[in-house]
């Protein structure tokens, strides 16, 4: 458990287990502790590296806006700093956007990518979710005091008084429009998309996202030879907010990470 000096940021990270590296990126207002329910399943098979992104958890904020692109650069610098080579990367929600940008911006550092409950364009969220995101600001952060995310932040953040500022900067990020569809279609990294069947992203966008990765265009054939390199998992009976508490997530992810690089011929 330590800090890495990257891009003018003291980036908190911690490692568990051994084996091929798997980097886990938490969602908005979360921290490495977000993965605590799933850590035994992953660390039993992998060297798991959890990261507290800019302004989250034990990583203090710096004088720059929150951007998916800059946070992806931070994670890339950490992978190089730790000498991980090609790492598998899993990101959830906000961290899913960071993980996706990492694969787009630094493809040589990502062996396999897992995007959990995050769209590839801002319009991929349900309209009511977009509206709630747009309303996030410092006042919202004040109203969220006493909630479990705030209690965690107050306990571990270097400057607990920055909680409202984190909400302000996150709201500014989430109000920005983006569409990474073209870059997703160009990705060569095998990718697993994981969504809940009652997620904050409609299944129509899930199908669109998977289609950009080469999925859902044709039958795989009796021998599976036309199976796409990327995969899709829709976990039943879950919502966006339950994904990191469910053993169904590692059950879907681990076979993807250990499968042969190419489908059998």
C-alpha cells in the first residue's frame, strides 16, 4: 500500500495476491474499498492492484479538472511505474470510462479490458440518470454527508473537507458530452462488457456498444469459429448499484481473463 508520484499526482494504490496483474478502477465517489466484497475472488487468482483515482479515497485532488482522459493517463503512468507490462484492467461506472479511455489511449498497456456498467457515449445513460448527473454540485455533496460514501471519504481522504469540491468537479465532468464510438470500433484489445439487467444503461445501448466491438453481427457457427474476440455478460436480478456486491461479477470476469486469446478454429 503506497503512493506513486505520477503526472503531478500522489496516486494511492495497493496490491493483493499474485500472478498476472489485474487493475481495478472504482466508480464515482468510491475508493479501493469498493471492491472489498470481490477482492478474495480476484486476488485468489491474480495480482490485484486497486487504485484511488484523482480526488477519490486516499488520492488528494490537484489543480486540474476531472477528466476521463487524464485519469486514464494517471493509470497508464502507474502501470509503467509498477512495471506491470500488459495488465488486465476492470473499471466500474466512472472507472469503466477511465478503463475504456486507458485502452483507447494506451492500448499496449492493456491485455484485456473489462467495462462494467459504463456506456461508450454520454447519451448511453438513461435520460433520468443523465439529469441526476447534471445536477451534481457542491450543494449535492453537502446533502450527501452521512451516507456510506461520505463516511468512507471522511475516514480515509487526506483532506476530508474536499468532499463538496469532489461533487462539484464530478458534476462538471458528467455534464460534458462525449462519444467514443469510433475509437471503440477500432479497439483491438479483447473486451468484456458487463451490465446488470436493470442497469442505469439501457439494453439498447448495451447492444450498440457490443456491436461496435464486433459482437452480435452473426451466428458464431456450430464450432464457434465466428465467435467475436469480445464478450458480453448481462447479470440477472441486479441494478447498477449492486454490481460490486455480487459474486456473479467475478464469475463472469475470470473465465474471460483466462480464456485462450483467440476462439478455437
